[in-house]
């Protein structure tokens, strides 16, 4: 799924995109607990939906091959998190939708979950 499709589906706002919007995502993961994101290892070119807006979300994204992090429930990252994401080349989005609805909308559009084969 292309980044612009994710933005439209989630009615999201771009918080940071230094890669030019040409990102393609193959899978999605959703969690506020970063150890759960790492539990089964990374899935290629993933989207992470989370309410955790600290630098830990970016560190986890980097380790789990997450290329886009979308903060749910209208949350936005602080300046340190923005700076780290920019350094790591990770796109950041924010949606007012809750996590459950965000997952449902993406699944309905055909984006597979991180545990699907």
C-alpha cells in the first residue's frame, strides 16, 4: 500500500516525511508495547500503529523494518522523537482515529497484518 493511500484511509496528517512520499508498505503492526512489535521479528517494509510517541517508537521501528509510524488517538511526537525519525529516515503520521478503527480500515483496504504469511 502506498503512503498516500495510508494517509487517505486513516485521514492522517503527515508529521515528518523526508523521503518524499514514495514509500510502499507491505504489512502493518499495531501495539503500544514495543516489545510486542519486536517479538516475532521484523516484517519487511511495515507500518507501525501506536500511541507511544517517545523515541522508543522510532528505535523499535528501525529494528523491526518499520518504514512508517502512525501515531493514533491524535497523538504527536516530541521534538527529540522527530529529530531521531528524521535521522533514521522514518516517516511519521498522526491520525485522530483509535488504534482499533485504524487497523480495521487498513485491513479492509487489503493491507496485511504483521503476523500474516
